[in-house]
C-alpha cells in the first residue's frame, strides 16, 4: 500500500498512429497495457475486411477498470527503453586538381557513422542554412557604372 507522501511509480509510453501523429502518455507503473484489434473476437467479413480492423492500445487500472483506449495505433513503446539509430553523415567538398598540366573538377567525400538516441533533444537532422552571401551573392565592393 502506498503511503500519502510516497510518489507512485509512473511509465511513459510513446504511441505512433496510422496518420503519422505521435503522443506520449504517462500512466501508473502497475497498469496493464494491451495491444490488438479494436473489436475483440471479430470474425465477420472477409480476410481483407479483417485486415482493415484498426489496432488499439488499451490501458487498464485493474482487471475490470479500463482507463483508456487509443485506436489506429501502429506501434508503441515504453520510453525507458533506450533506442539508438545508426546515422551516417556525409560531407562533400568540391574543388579542382591539377594532373599532368590539366585542371580537373573533383569532389572529395568523407563519411562518419555514429549511433544516436532519437529521444534526446539536439539529435535532429536539420540541414544547414545557407549564409546571406550564398543566397544573395552579396558583394561588398561598390558598383561602378
């Protein structure tokens, strides 16, 4: 039995929906979680109709006390599970080389591989923004006519 001053252990789940939306839900640690078709015991219709049955994630406080149901769920996980994704970063540098008196365009390429935790902030793969000079080809020298 939990005392008044004791905090109840909680678990946070990441839920992914068919439409691409994601939600987090935090529930008491002792709640039962089930995942399956949204209508139990559904044997009507053809195989194709049964395959279209939305999947549901259910949370139960006790055997007879269902607290939540989420439909159109494609996946879920406990966020205490640590996941790492393999990321490959490729950098290119364009330049010129001179071989036997002939100047040739060339591209140098280097890649690094790392494992990152997608749940940690700062691990977003955002492209670098171009500078104003690159965007507008600004020239600081005065124009002459």
